[in-house]
C-alpha cells in the first residue's frame, strides 16, 4: 500500500506574504495602531473587521504606504513584504504601490475611457512594449475584473458612465493591471447593491488564485463569505486573528464574541 | 454571555426558543416518571395520559425547529448565538425521541396490565426510569446554567443506566428460562428496560450539546459504554444475539 501524496498539508501551509511586527501608527498625538503583529498569507483572502475607528483601515493603508500622504501620520515597527522592509529608505512608494494595489470604498474611475483607465498603470510602469501588448493587458485585466463581456464593445466610452457595480469592477481590473502581488480593498462593496456585491465577492474568490487579498469590511457576513483568515481590530489593537470559520463559530476573545454577535461590547 | 444584543428582538427570540426547550424538557421528564409509575400501579388510565401527551411534545419540537429556521434566516447567528441555535435543535430532537420511548413504555404498560406481574421487575424499572429522569433534569439544568462540569457528570452517569439494563436483561432471561409462560411479559419488560437505556443515551447526547455550547468543541468520544449484552456472550450464553439493533 502506498500513501497518497499529502496534498492537504501542502495547501494548508501557505507562504507568508506580509509580516507586521510591533507596528504603531500615530496621527499627531493619537495612538491609532498599537503593537500590531500579524502574518498575512499568500493566495489567501484576509478580512479585517472591527467597529469604526478601530484602526483596520489605517493598518490596511500602512501596507502600501498610503499613510505617507498624511503629514501628521507616523508609522513605527516593521512591515515586511516577502521579507523586505517596505519602509526602508531605498523603497520607492510608487513601485511599492504597483506591487500592492488598492481598491477603495467608492468606485473612483479616472475621467477617461474604460481602456485608458486600465492602460494608465501599465503605461507609467512600462509594462507594455507596444500597442498590441497593451491591448492584451487591458483585455486580460478586464476579464480578471469580470467585466470584459459588459464593456468589450465600448472600450472607448468614459469609465464614469458605467453603473456603480461596473465602476467598482473596473477599478479592481485597473488595480490588477499592473500585476500586483497583494490587493488591498477598503470596503469595496459598501456602495454596491447585493447583485454587484455578489459579483465582486465572486471576483475576490477568483483573485485569490493569484494574489494575496486583504479586505476591510463592515459586513461581518461578507467577511465570513469571502475570507479564509479574519483579523478583529478594537481600539487600535489586533484582538484576535485566526481561521475565519473559527472566528465565526468559536472566537477565543470575549471582545470578538461581543462584536460579531452584535452585542454591546 | 451576559451582554445584551444591540437588537433587543434578537435576545427575545433566543429567550423564547430556550423557554420552549425547557417546557419540552419538563413534559418529557414527567412522561418518563408517569410511564414507569403507571406500570407499578397497574394504572391503565395513567398510561393512556402518557400516550396522549406525546403529541404535545412532538408539536413543541416542530415549533422549536420552525423558530430556529426563522432565527437563522433573519438574524444570521454567529459564535455563541449560532451554537445556541444548533444545540437547541439537537436537544429538541433528543427530547422528542425520549418522549417516544416514554410513550412506548406506556403502550407496553397497557399490555402488561393484562398479565400477572413479574416479581420485582416493576420497581426495578421505576428506579431505572427515575435515574434517567434525574439525569435529564441535570442535563437541562446544565444547559440553563451553561455548566459544562455538570454536563460531564451526566455523561459519566450513563454507565449506571447501562449497568441497570444489563442486570435487568439477565433477570428477565432467567425468568424466561424458568418458565416459558413468562416470555411474553418478559419480552415487553425487556423492551421497556431497553427504552430506558436508549433514553439515557439521548440524555448523554443532550449533555454533550451543553459541553459544545459552553466550550465550542465536542467532548471526546470516550464516554463509558456499559451495555455489554450485545458484545459479551458470557452475559447471555443462549441469547447472545438478543440485542443487535443498536450498539450503544
């Protein structure tokens, strides 16, 4: 008798994509993130949940240095992407953001054509040698964004003319066009109806094949539906981090329990 | 979890479901005791009350299942709330089965009253039923108090029920070997003992749900199994196949 290959453990043992160690974030005198240690896995959807003002978006924005744009914001501690410190002086934030894409709460297409919305990133990062290659990237990205069939006949129409759900998928397609390794999503569905939300969630699940996805959401049900790992933030602390199914059936920390069951905590 | 939900209607729904489980538990406890007592007193009317009362127990189970389905659909319970709903549904199922066994005992009582009594058997069955009822009471108390230690104790006590069953099994066998005219009555009495033994298993299952509710993990499957009649031929050399339907 031969043992069958142990694929189970191989799947479970994901590589670590992002490591945060003792991360502190201050806005002026306000200590917004306190001592956060977390390891985010590759090819996994990780959800950040927590009440408003708990620091989940702030922490998300640390991962591609979006907080650099806020003058009074100060980040301490280490955030490593594939083992390299992203706050190292030699790291160019623009290059970093090509690797770590972001999708925001409100769809924000550029006031340009659908085609140019997608082509913008690949152009400035020099990812295409000629028009044919660029066309290919645009099509591939729109397909990954699960919106190709809806827009393929009007690529030169303005992106702002699409419906809200289509705009959001366009923004996701734009974010994946630069071939990022990590995709950060800050409440990507909060402005969408349930059908568009379902489409974006389906898309997130497909994106997991190629990317590490980190999503901030206020919808606990959404976190439960799309993520494999969940992190609960409260008052700037990372209270609990674990398998999504464990967090939602048997959380270890009473604060997590209070929050996810909708009790006053 | 002492804290209240932000949506107070959620708390009211959960409390209403748990109140129904307690009501159902009360009816089932009474049915067990009454069924055994009606045999001892040879009281056909009392046995008939137990038989008729099973309908109310079944209806409560239906209502609890509907309440739980509604709560899952409307409130998407998570964590402790989810475990409450899941455990309530299972406990309702266990209680319904226990109610059926009590009803079956009452049916056999109706037949046994027509025959001459087997000496000592009725009191022994009543003691066994009393033990099962006490276990059920403790299991339900453990549920209300979220007391995993008491639930664990209930699980251990199932061994006593199994031993009582073994003893009765041997005794009835002896009566039947002594005089074949005892066979009909002893067969009915044996099924009543077996009913009690199965009730004990359902009570154990309720206690396991309490442990799951409190801790979030199922207890280990190392609970005592004291019913040896189906595996040990030395207990019943001539009737080793007497009990083949259920293994615990």
